[in-house]
C-alpha cells in the first residue's frame, strides 16, 4: 500500500479520522475481583486486558531482590484469536519477550518502586483484539490497572504510536497504517512533567522529521491522559457511591 493512499487530499485517513485525531478510547477499571488491580481498555479496535498483583514478597530466585526498591515483572501476550492469523503465540516468543521488556522499562520510570523495597509487582497484559498500536494500548490499560491496585505512580504513563505520511504526522496508528510502510514511532510519556518513559522506533526516519514526530506523539499522549483521568474519576465516583462514602 502506497503511503499517499493513507491520507486523502482532503486530509482524511482510511478510517475517516483527521491526522491528529485519536481513536475512540473506552475503558473500565476493577474488572477482576481476584487481582489487586485490573482494567479493560479499547482504543479503536485494539482491545487489551491488564491485571496487576502486588506489591508482594519476591517469588522464585531471591537473587533478583532489590533492597532499595521493588522489582517490576511484566508479561505480555496475545490471544490466539486476536488477529486474522490463527497461529499459536507462545508466551516466550521473541516479540512477546521484547514487548514485556518495553513494558517493564516503561513502568519502572513511572511507578514509585522505592516505597516497596524487597518486593515484587506483577503486571500482566493480554491483547484480546489487535488493530495497531499494541504497545500503546497495553501501556494505557496497565496504567489504569496499576492505579486500581492503589500503587503510587509519579504520573499517569500514557503511550501513543505516531507515523509520518506525505510530510504529515498521523496520531494513533491503526493496523492498516502501521502495515502500510509508514515511518512510525511509539512513545510513552509522563504528561505533567513531559518526561519520556520510552521511545521505540522500528523503521528508518529522517532526522529532520524526528522532532516533529516526537512533538505529535507527546501531544497525542497528553490527549490520552485526559481520557484516562476521566476514567479514573468516574471509577472513583462509582466506588464511592457503592461504599456510601
């Protein structure tokens, strides 16, 4: 698919959005009573489930224990039915391992791990339906799950995938745009301080376009943070009504 086909002369994308427009985000917190924290999030047609356990005592090898902060353990996986390809997706494949590492790095920058020395926090994220921006959707879902678990964070950590087509930055890419040969990057941001938690690029991009793309990604992340903040506030209102507080 040629890059020009992804953006019409009128400035509309394949799914009818404008260049800087985000996909619709819908989310619920506290979807699993058994976990310490959980959340379900839809961003466009990409759907993810995040579950958090902890902080708890270290499990397995004690050599991994950190005496000044908690260890964050992340595990990413995709449901077999999440894409049109019906192939087995073992937890240990290269892509899942890489994504788990990216999630770990992201949340190490956001969670106040120093409050829980010699402890472990487990974050499990599963993609139920994949339509682009898997990393970003996982970060956004996991942020809500961590908040639901009552674990202190420096700020919301929000992520978005952006691409560059015909000299125009496109925010929040869908699968058709990601697979259309677009130069793209995924960025995770702590919006209040403007701190970048993770920046990932899988394709070549001219350095003249890098700053423009990062700015577009940061703006998109701030838009996502407003949506997540509304979800958290709505959840708190619902919990307060149920508990009578």
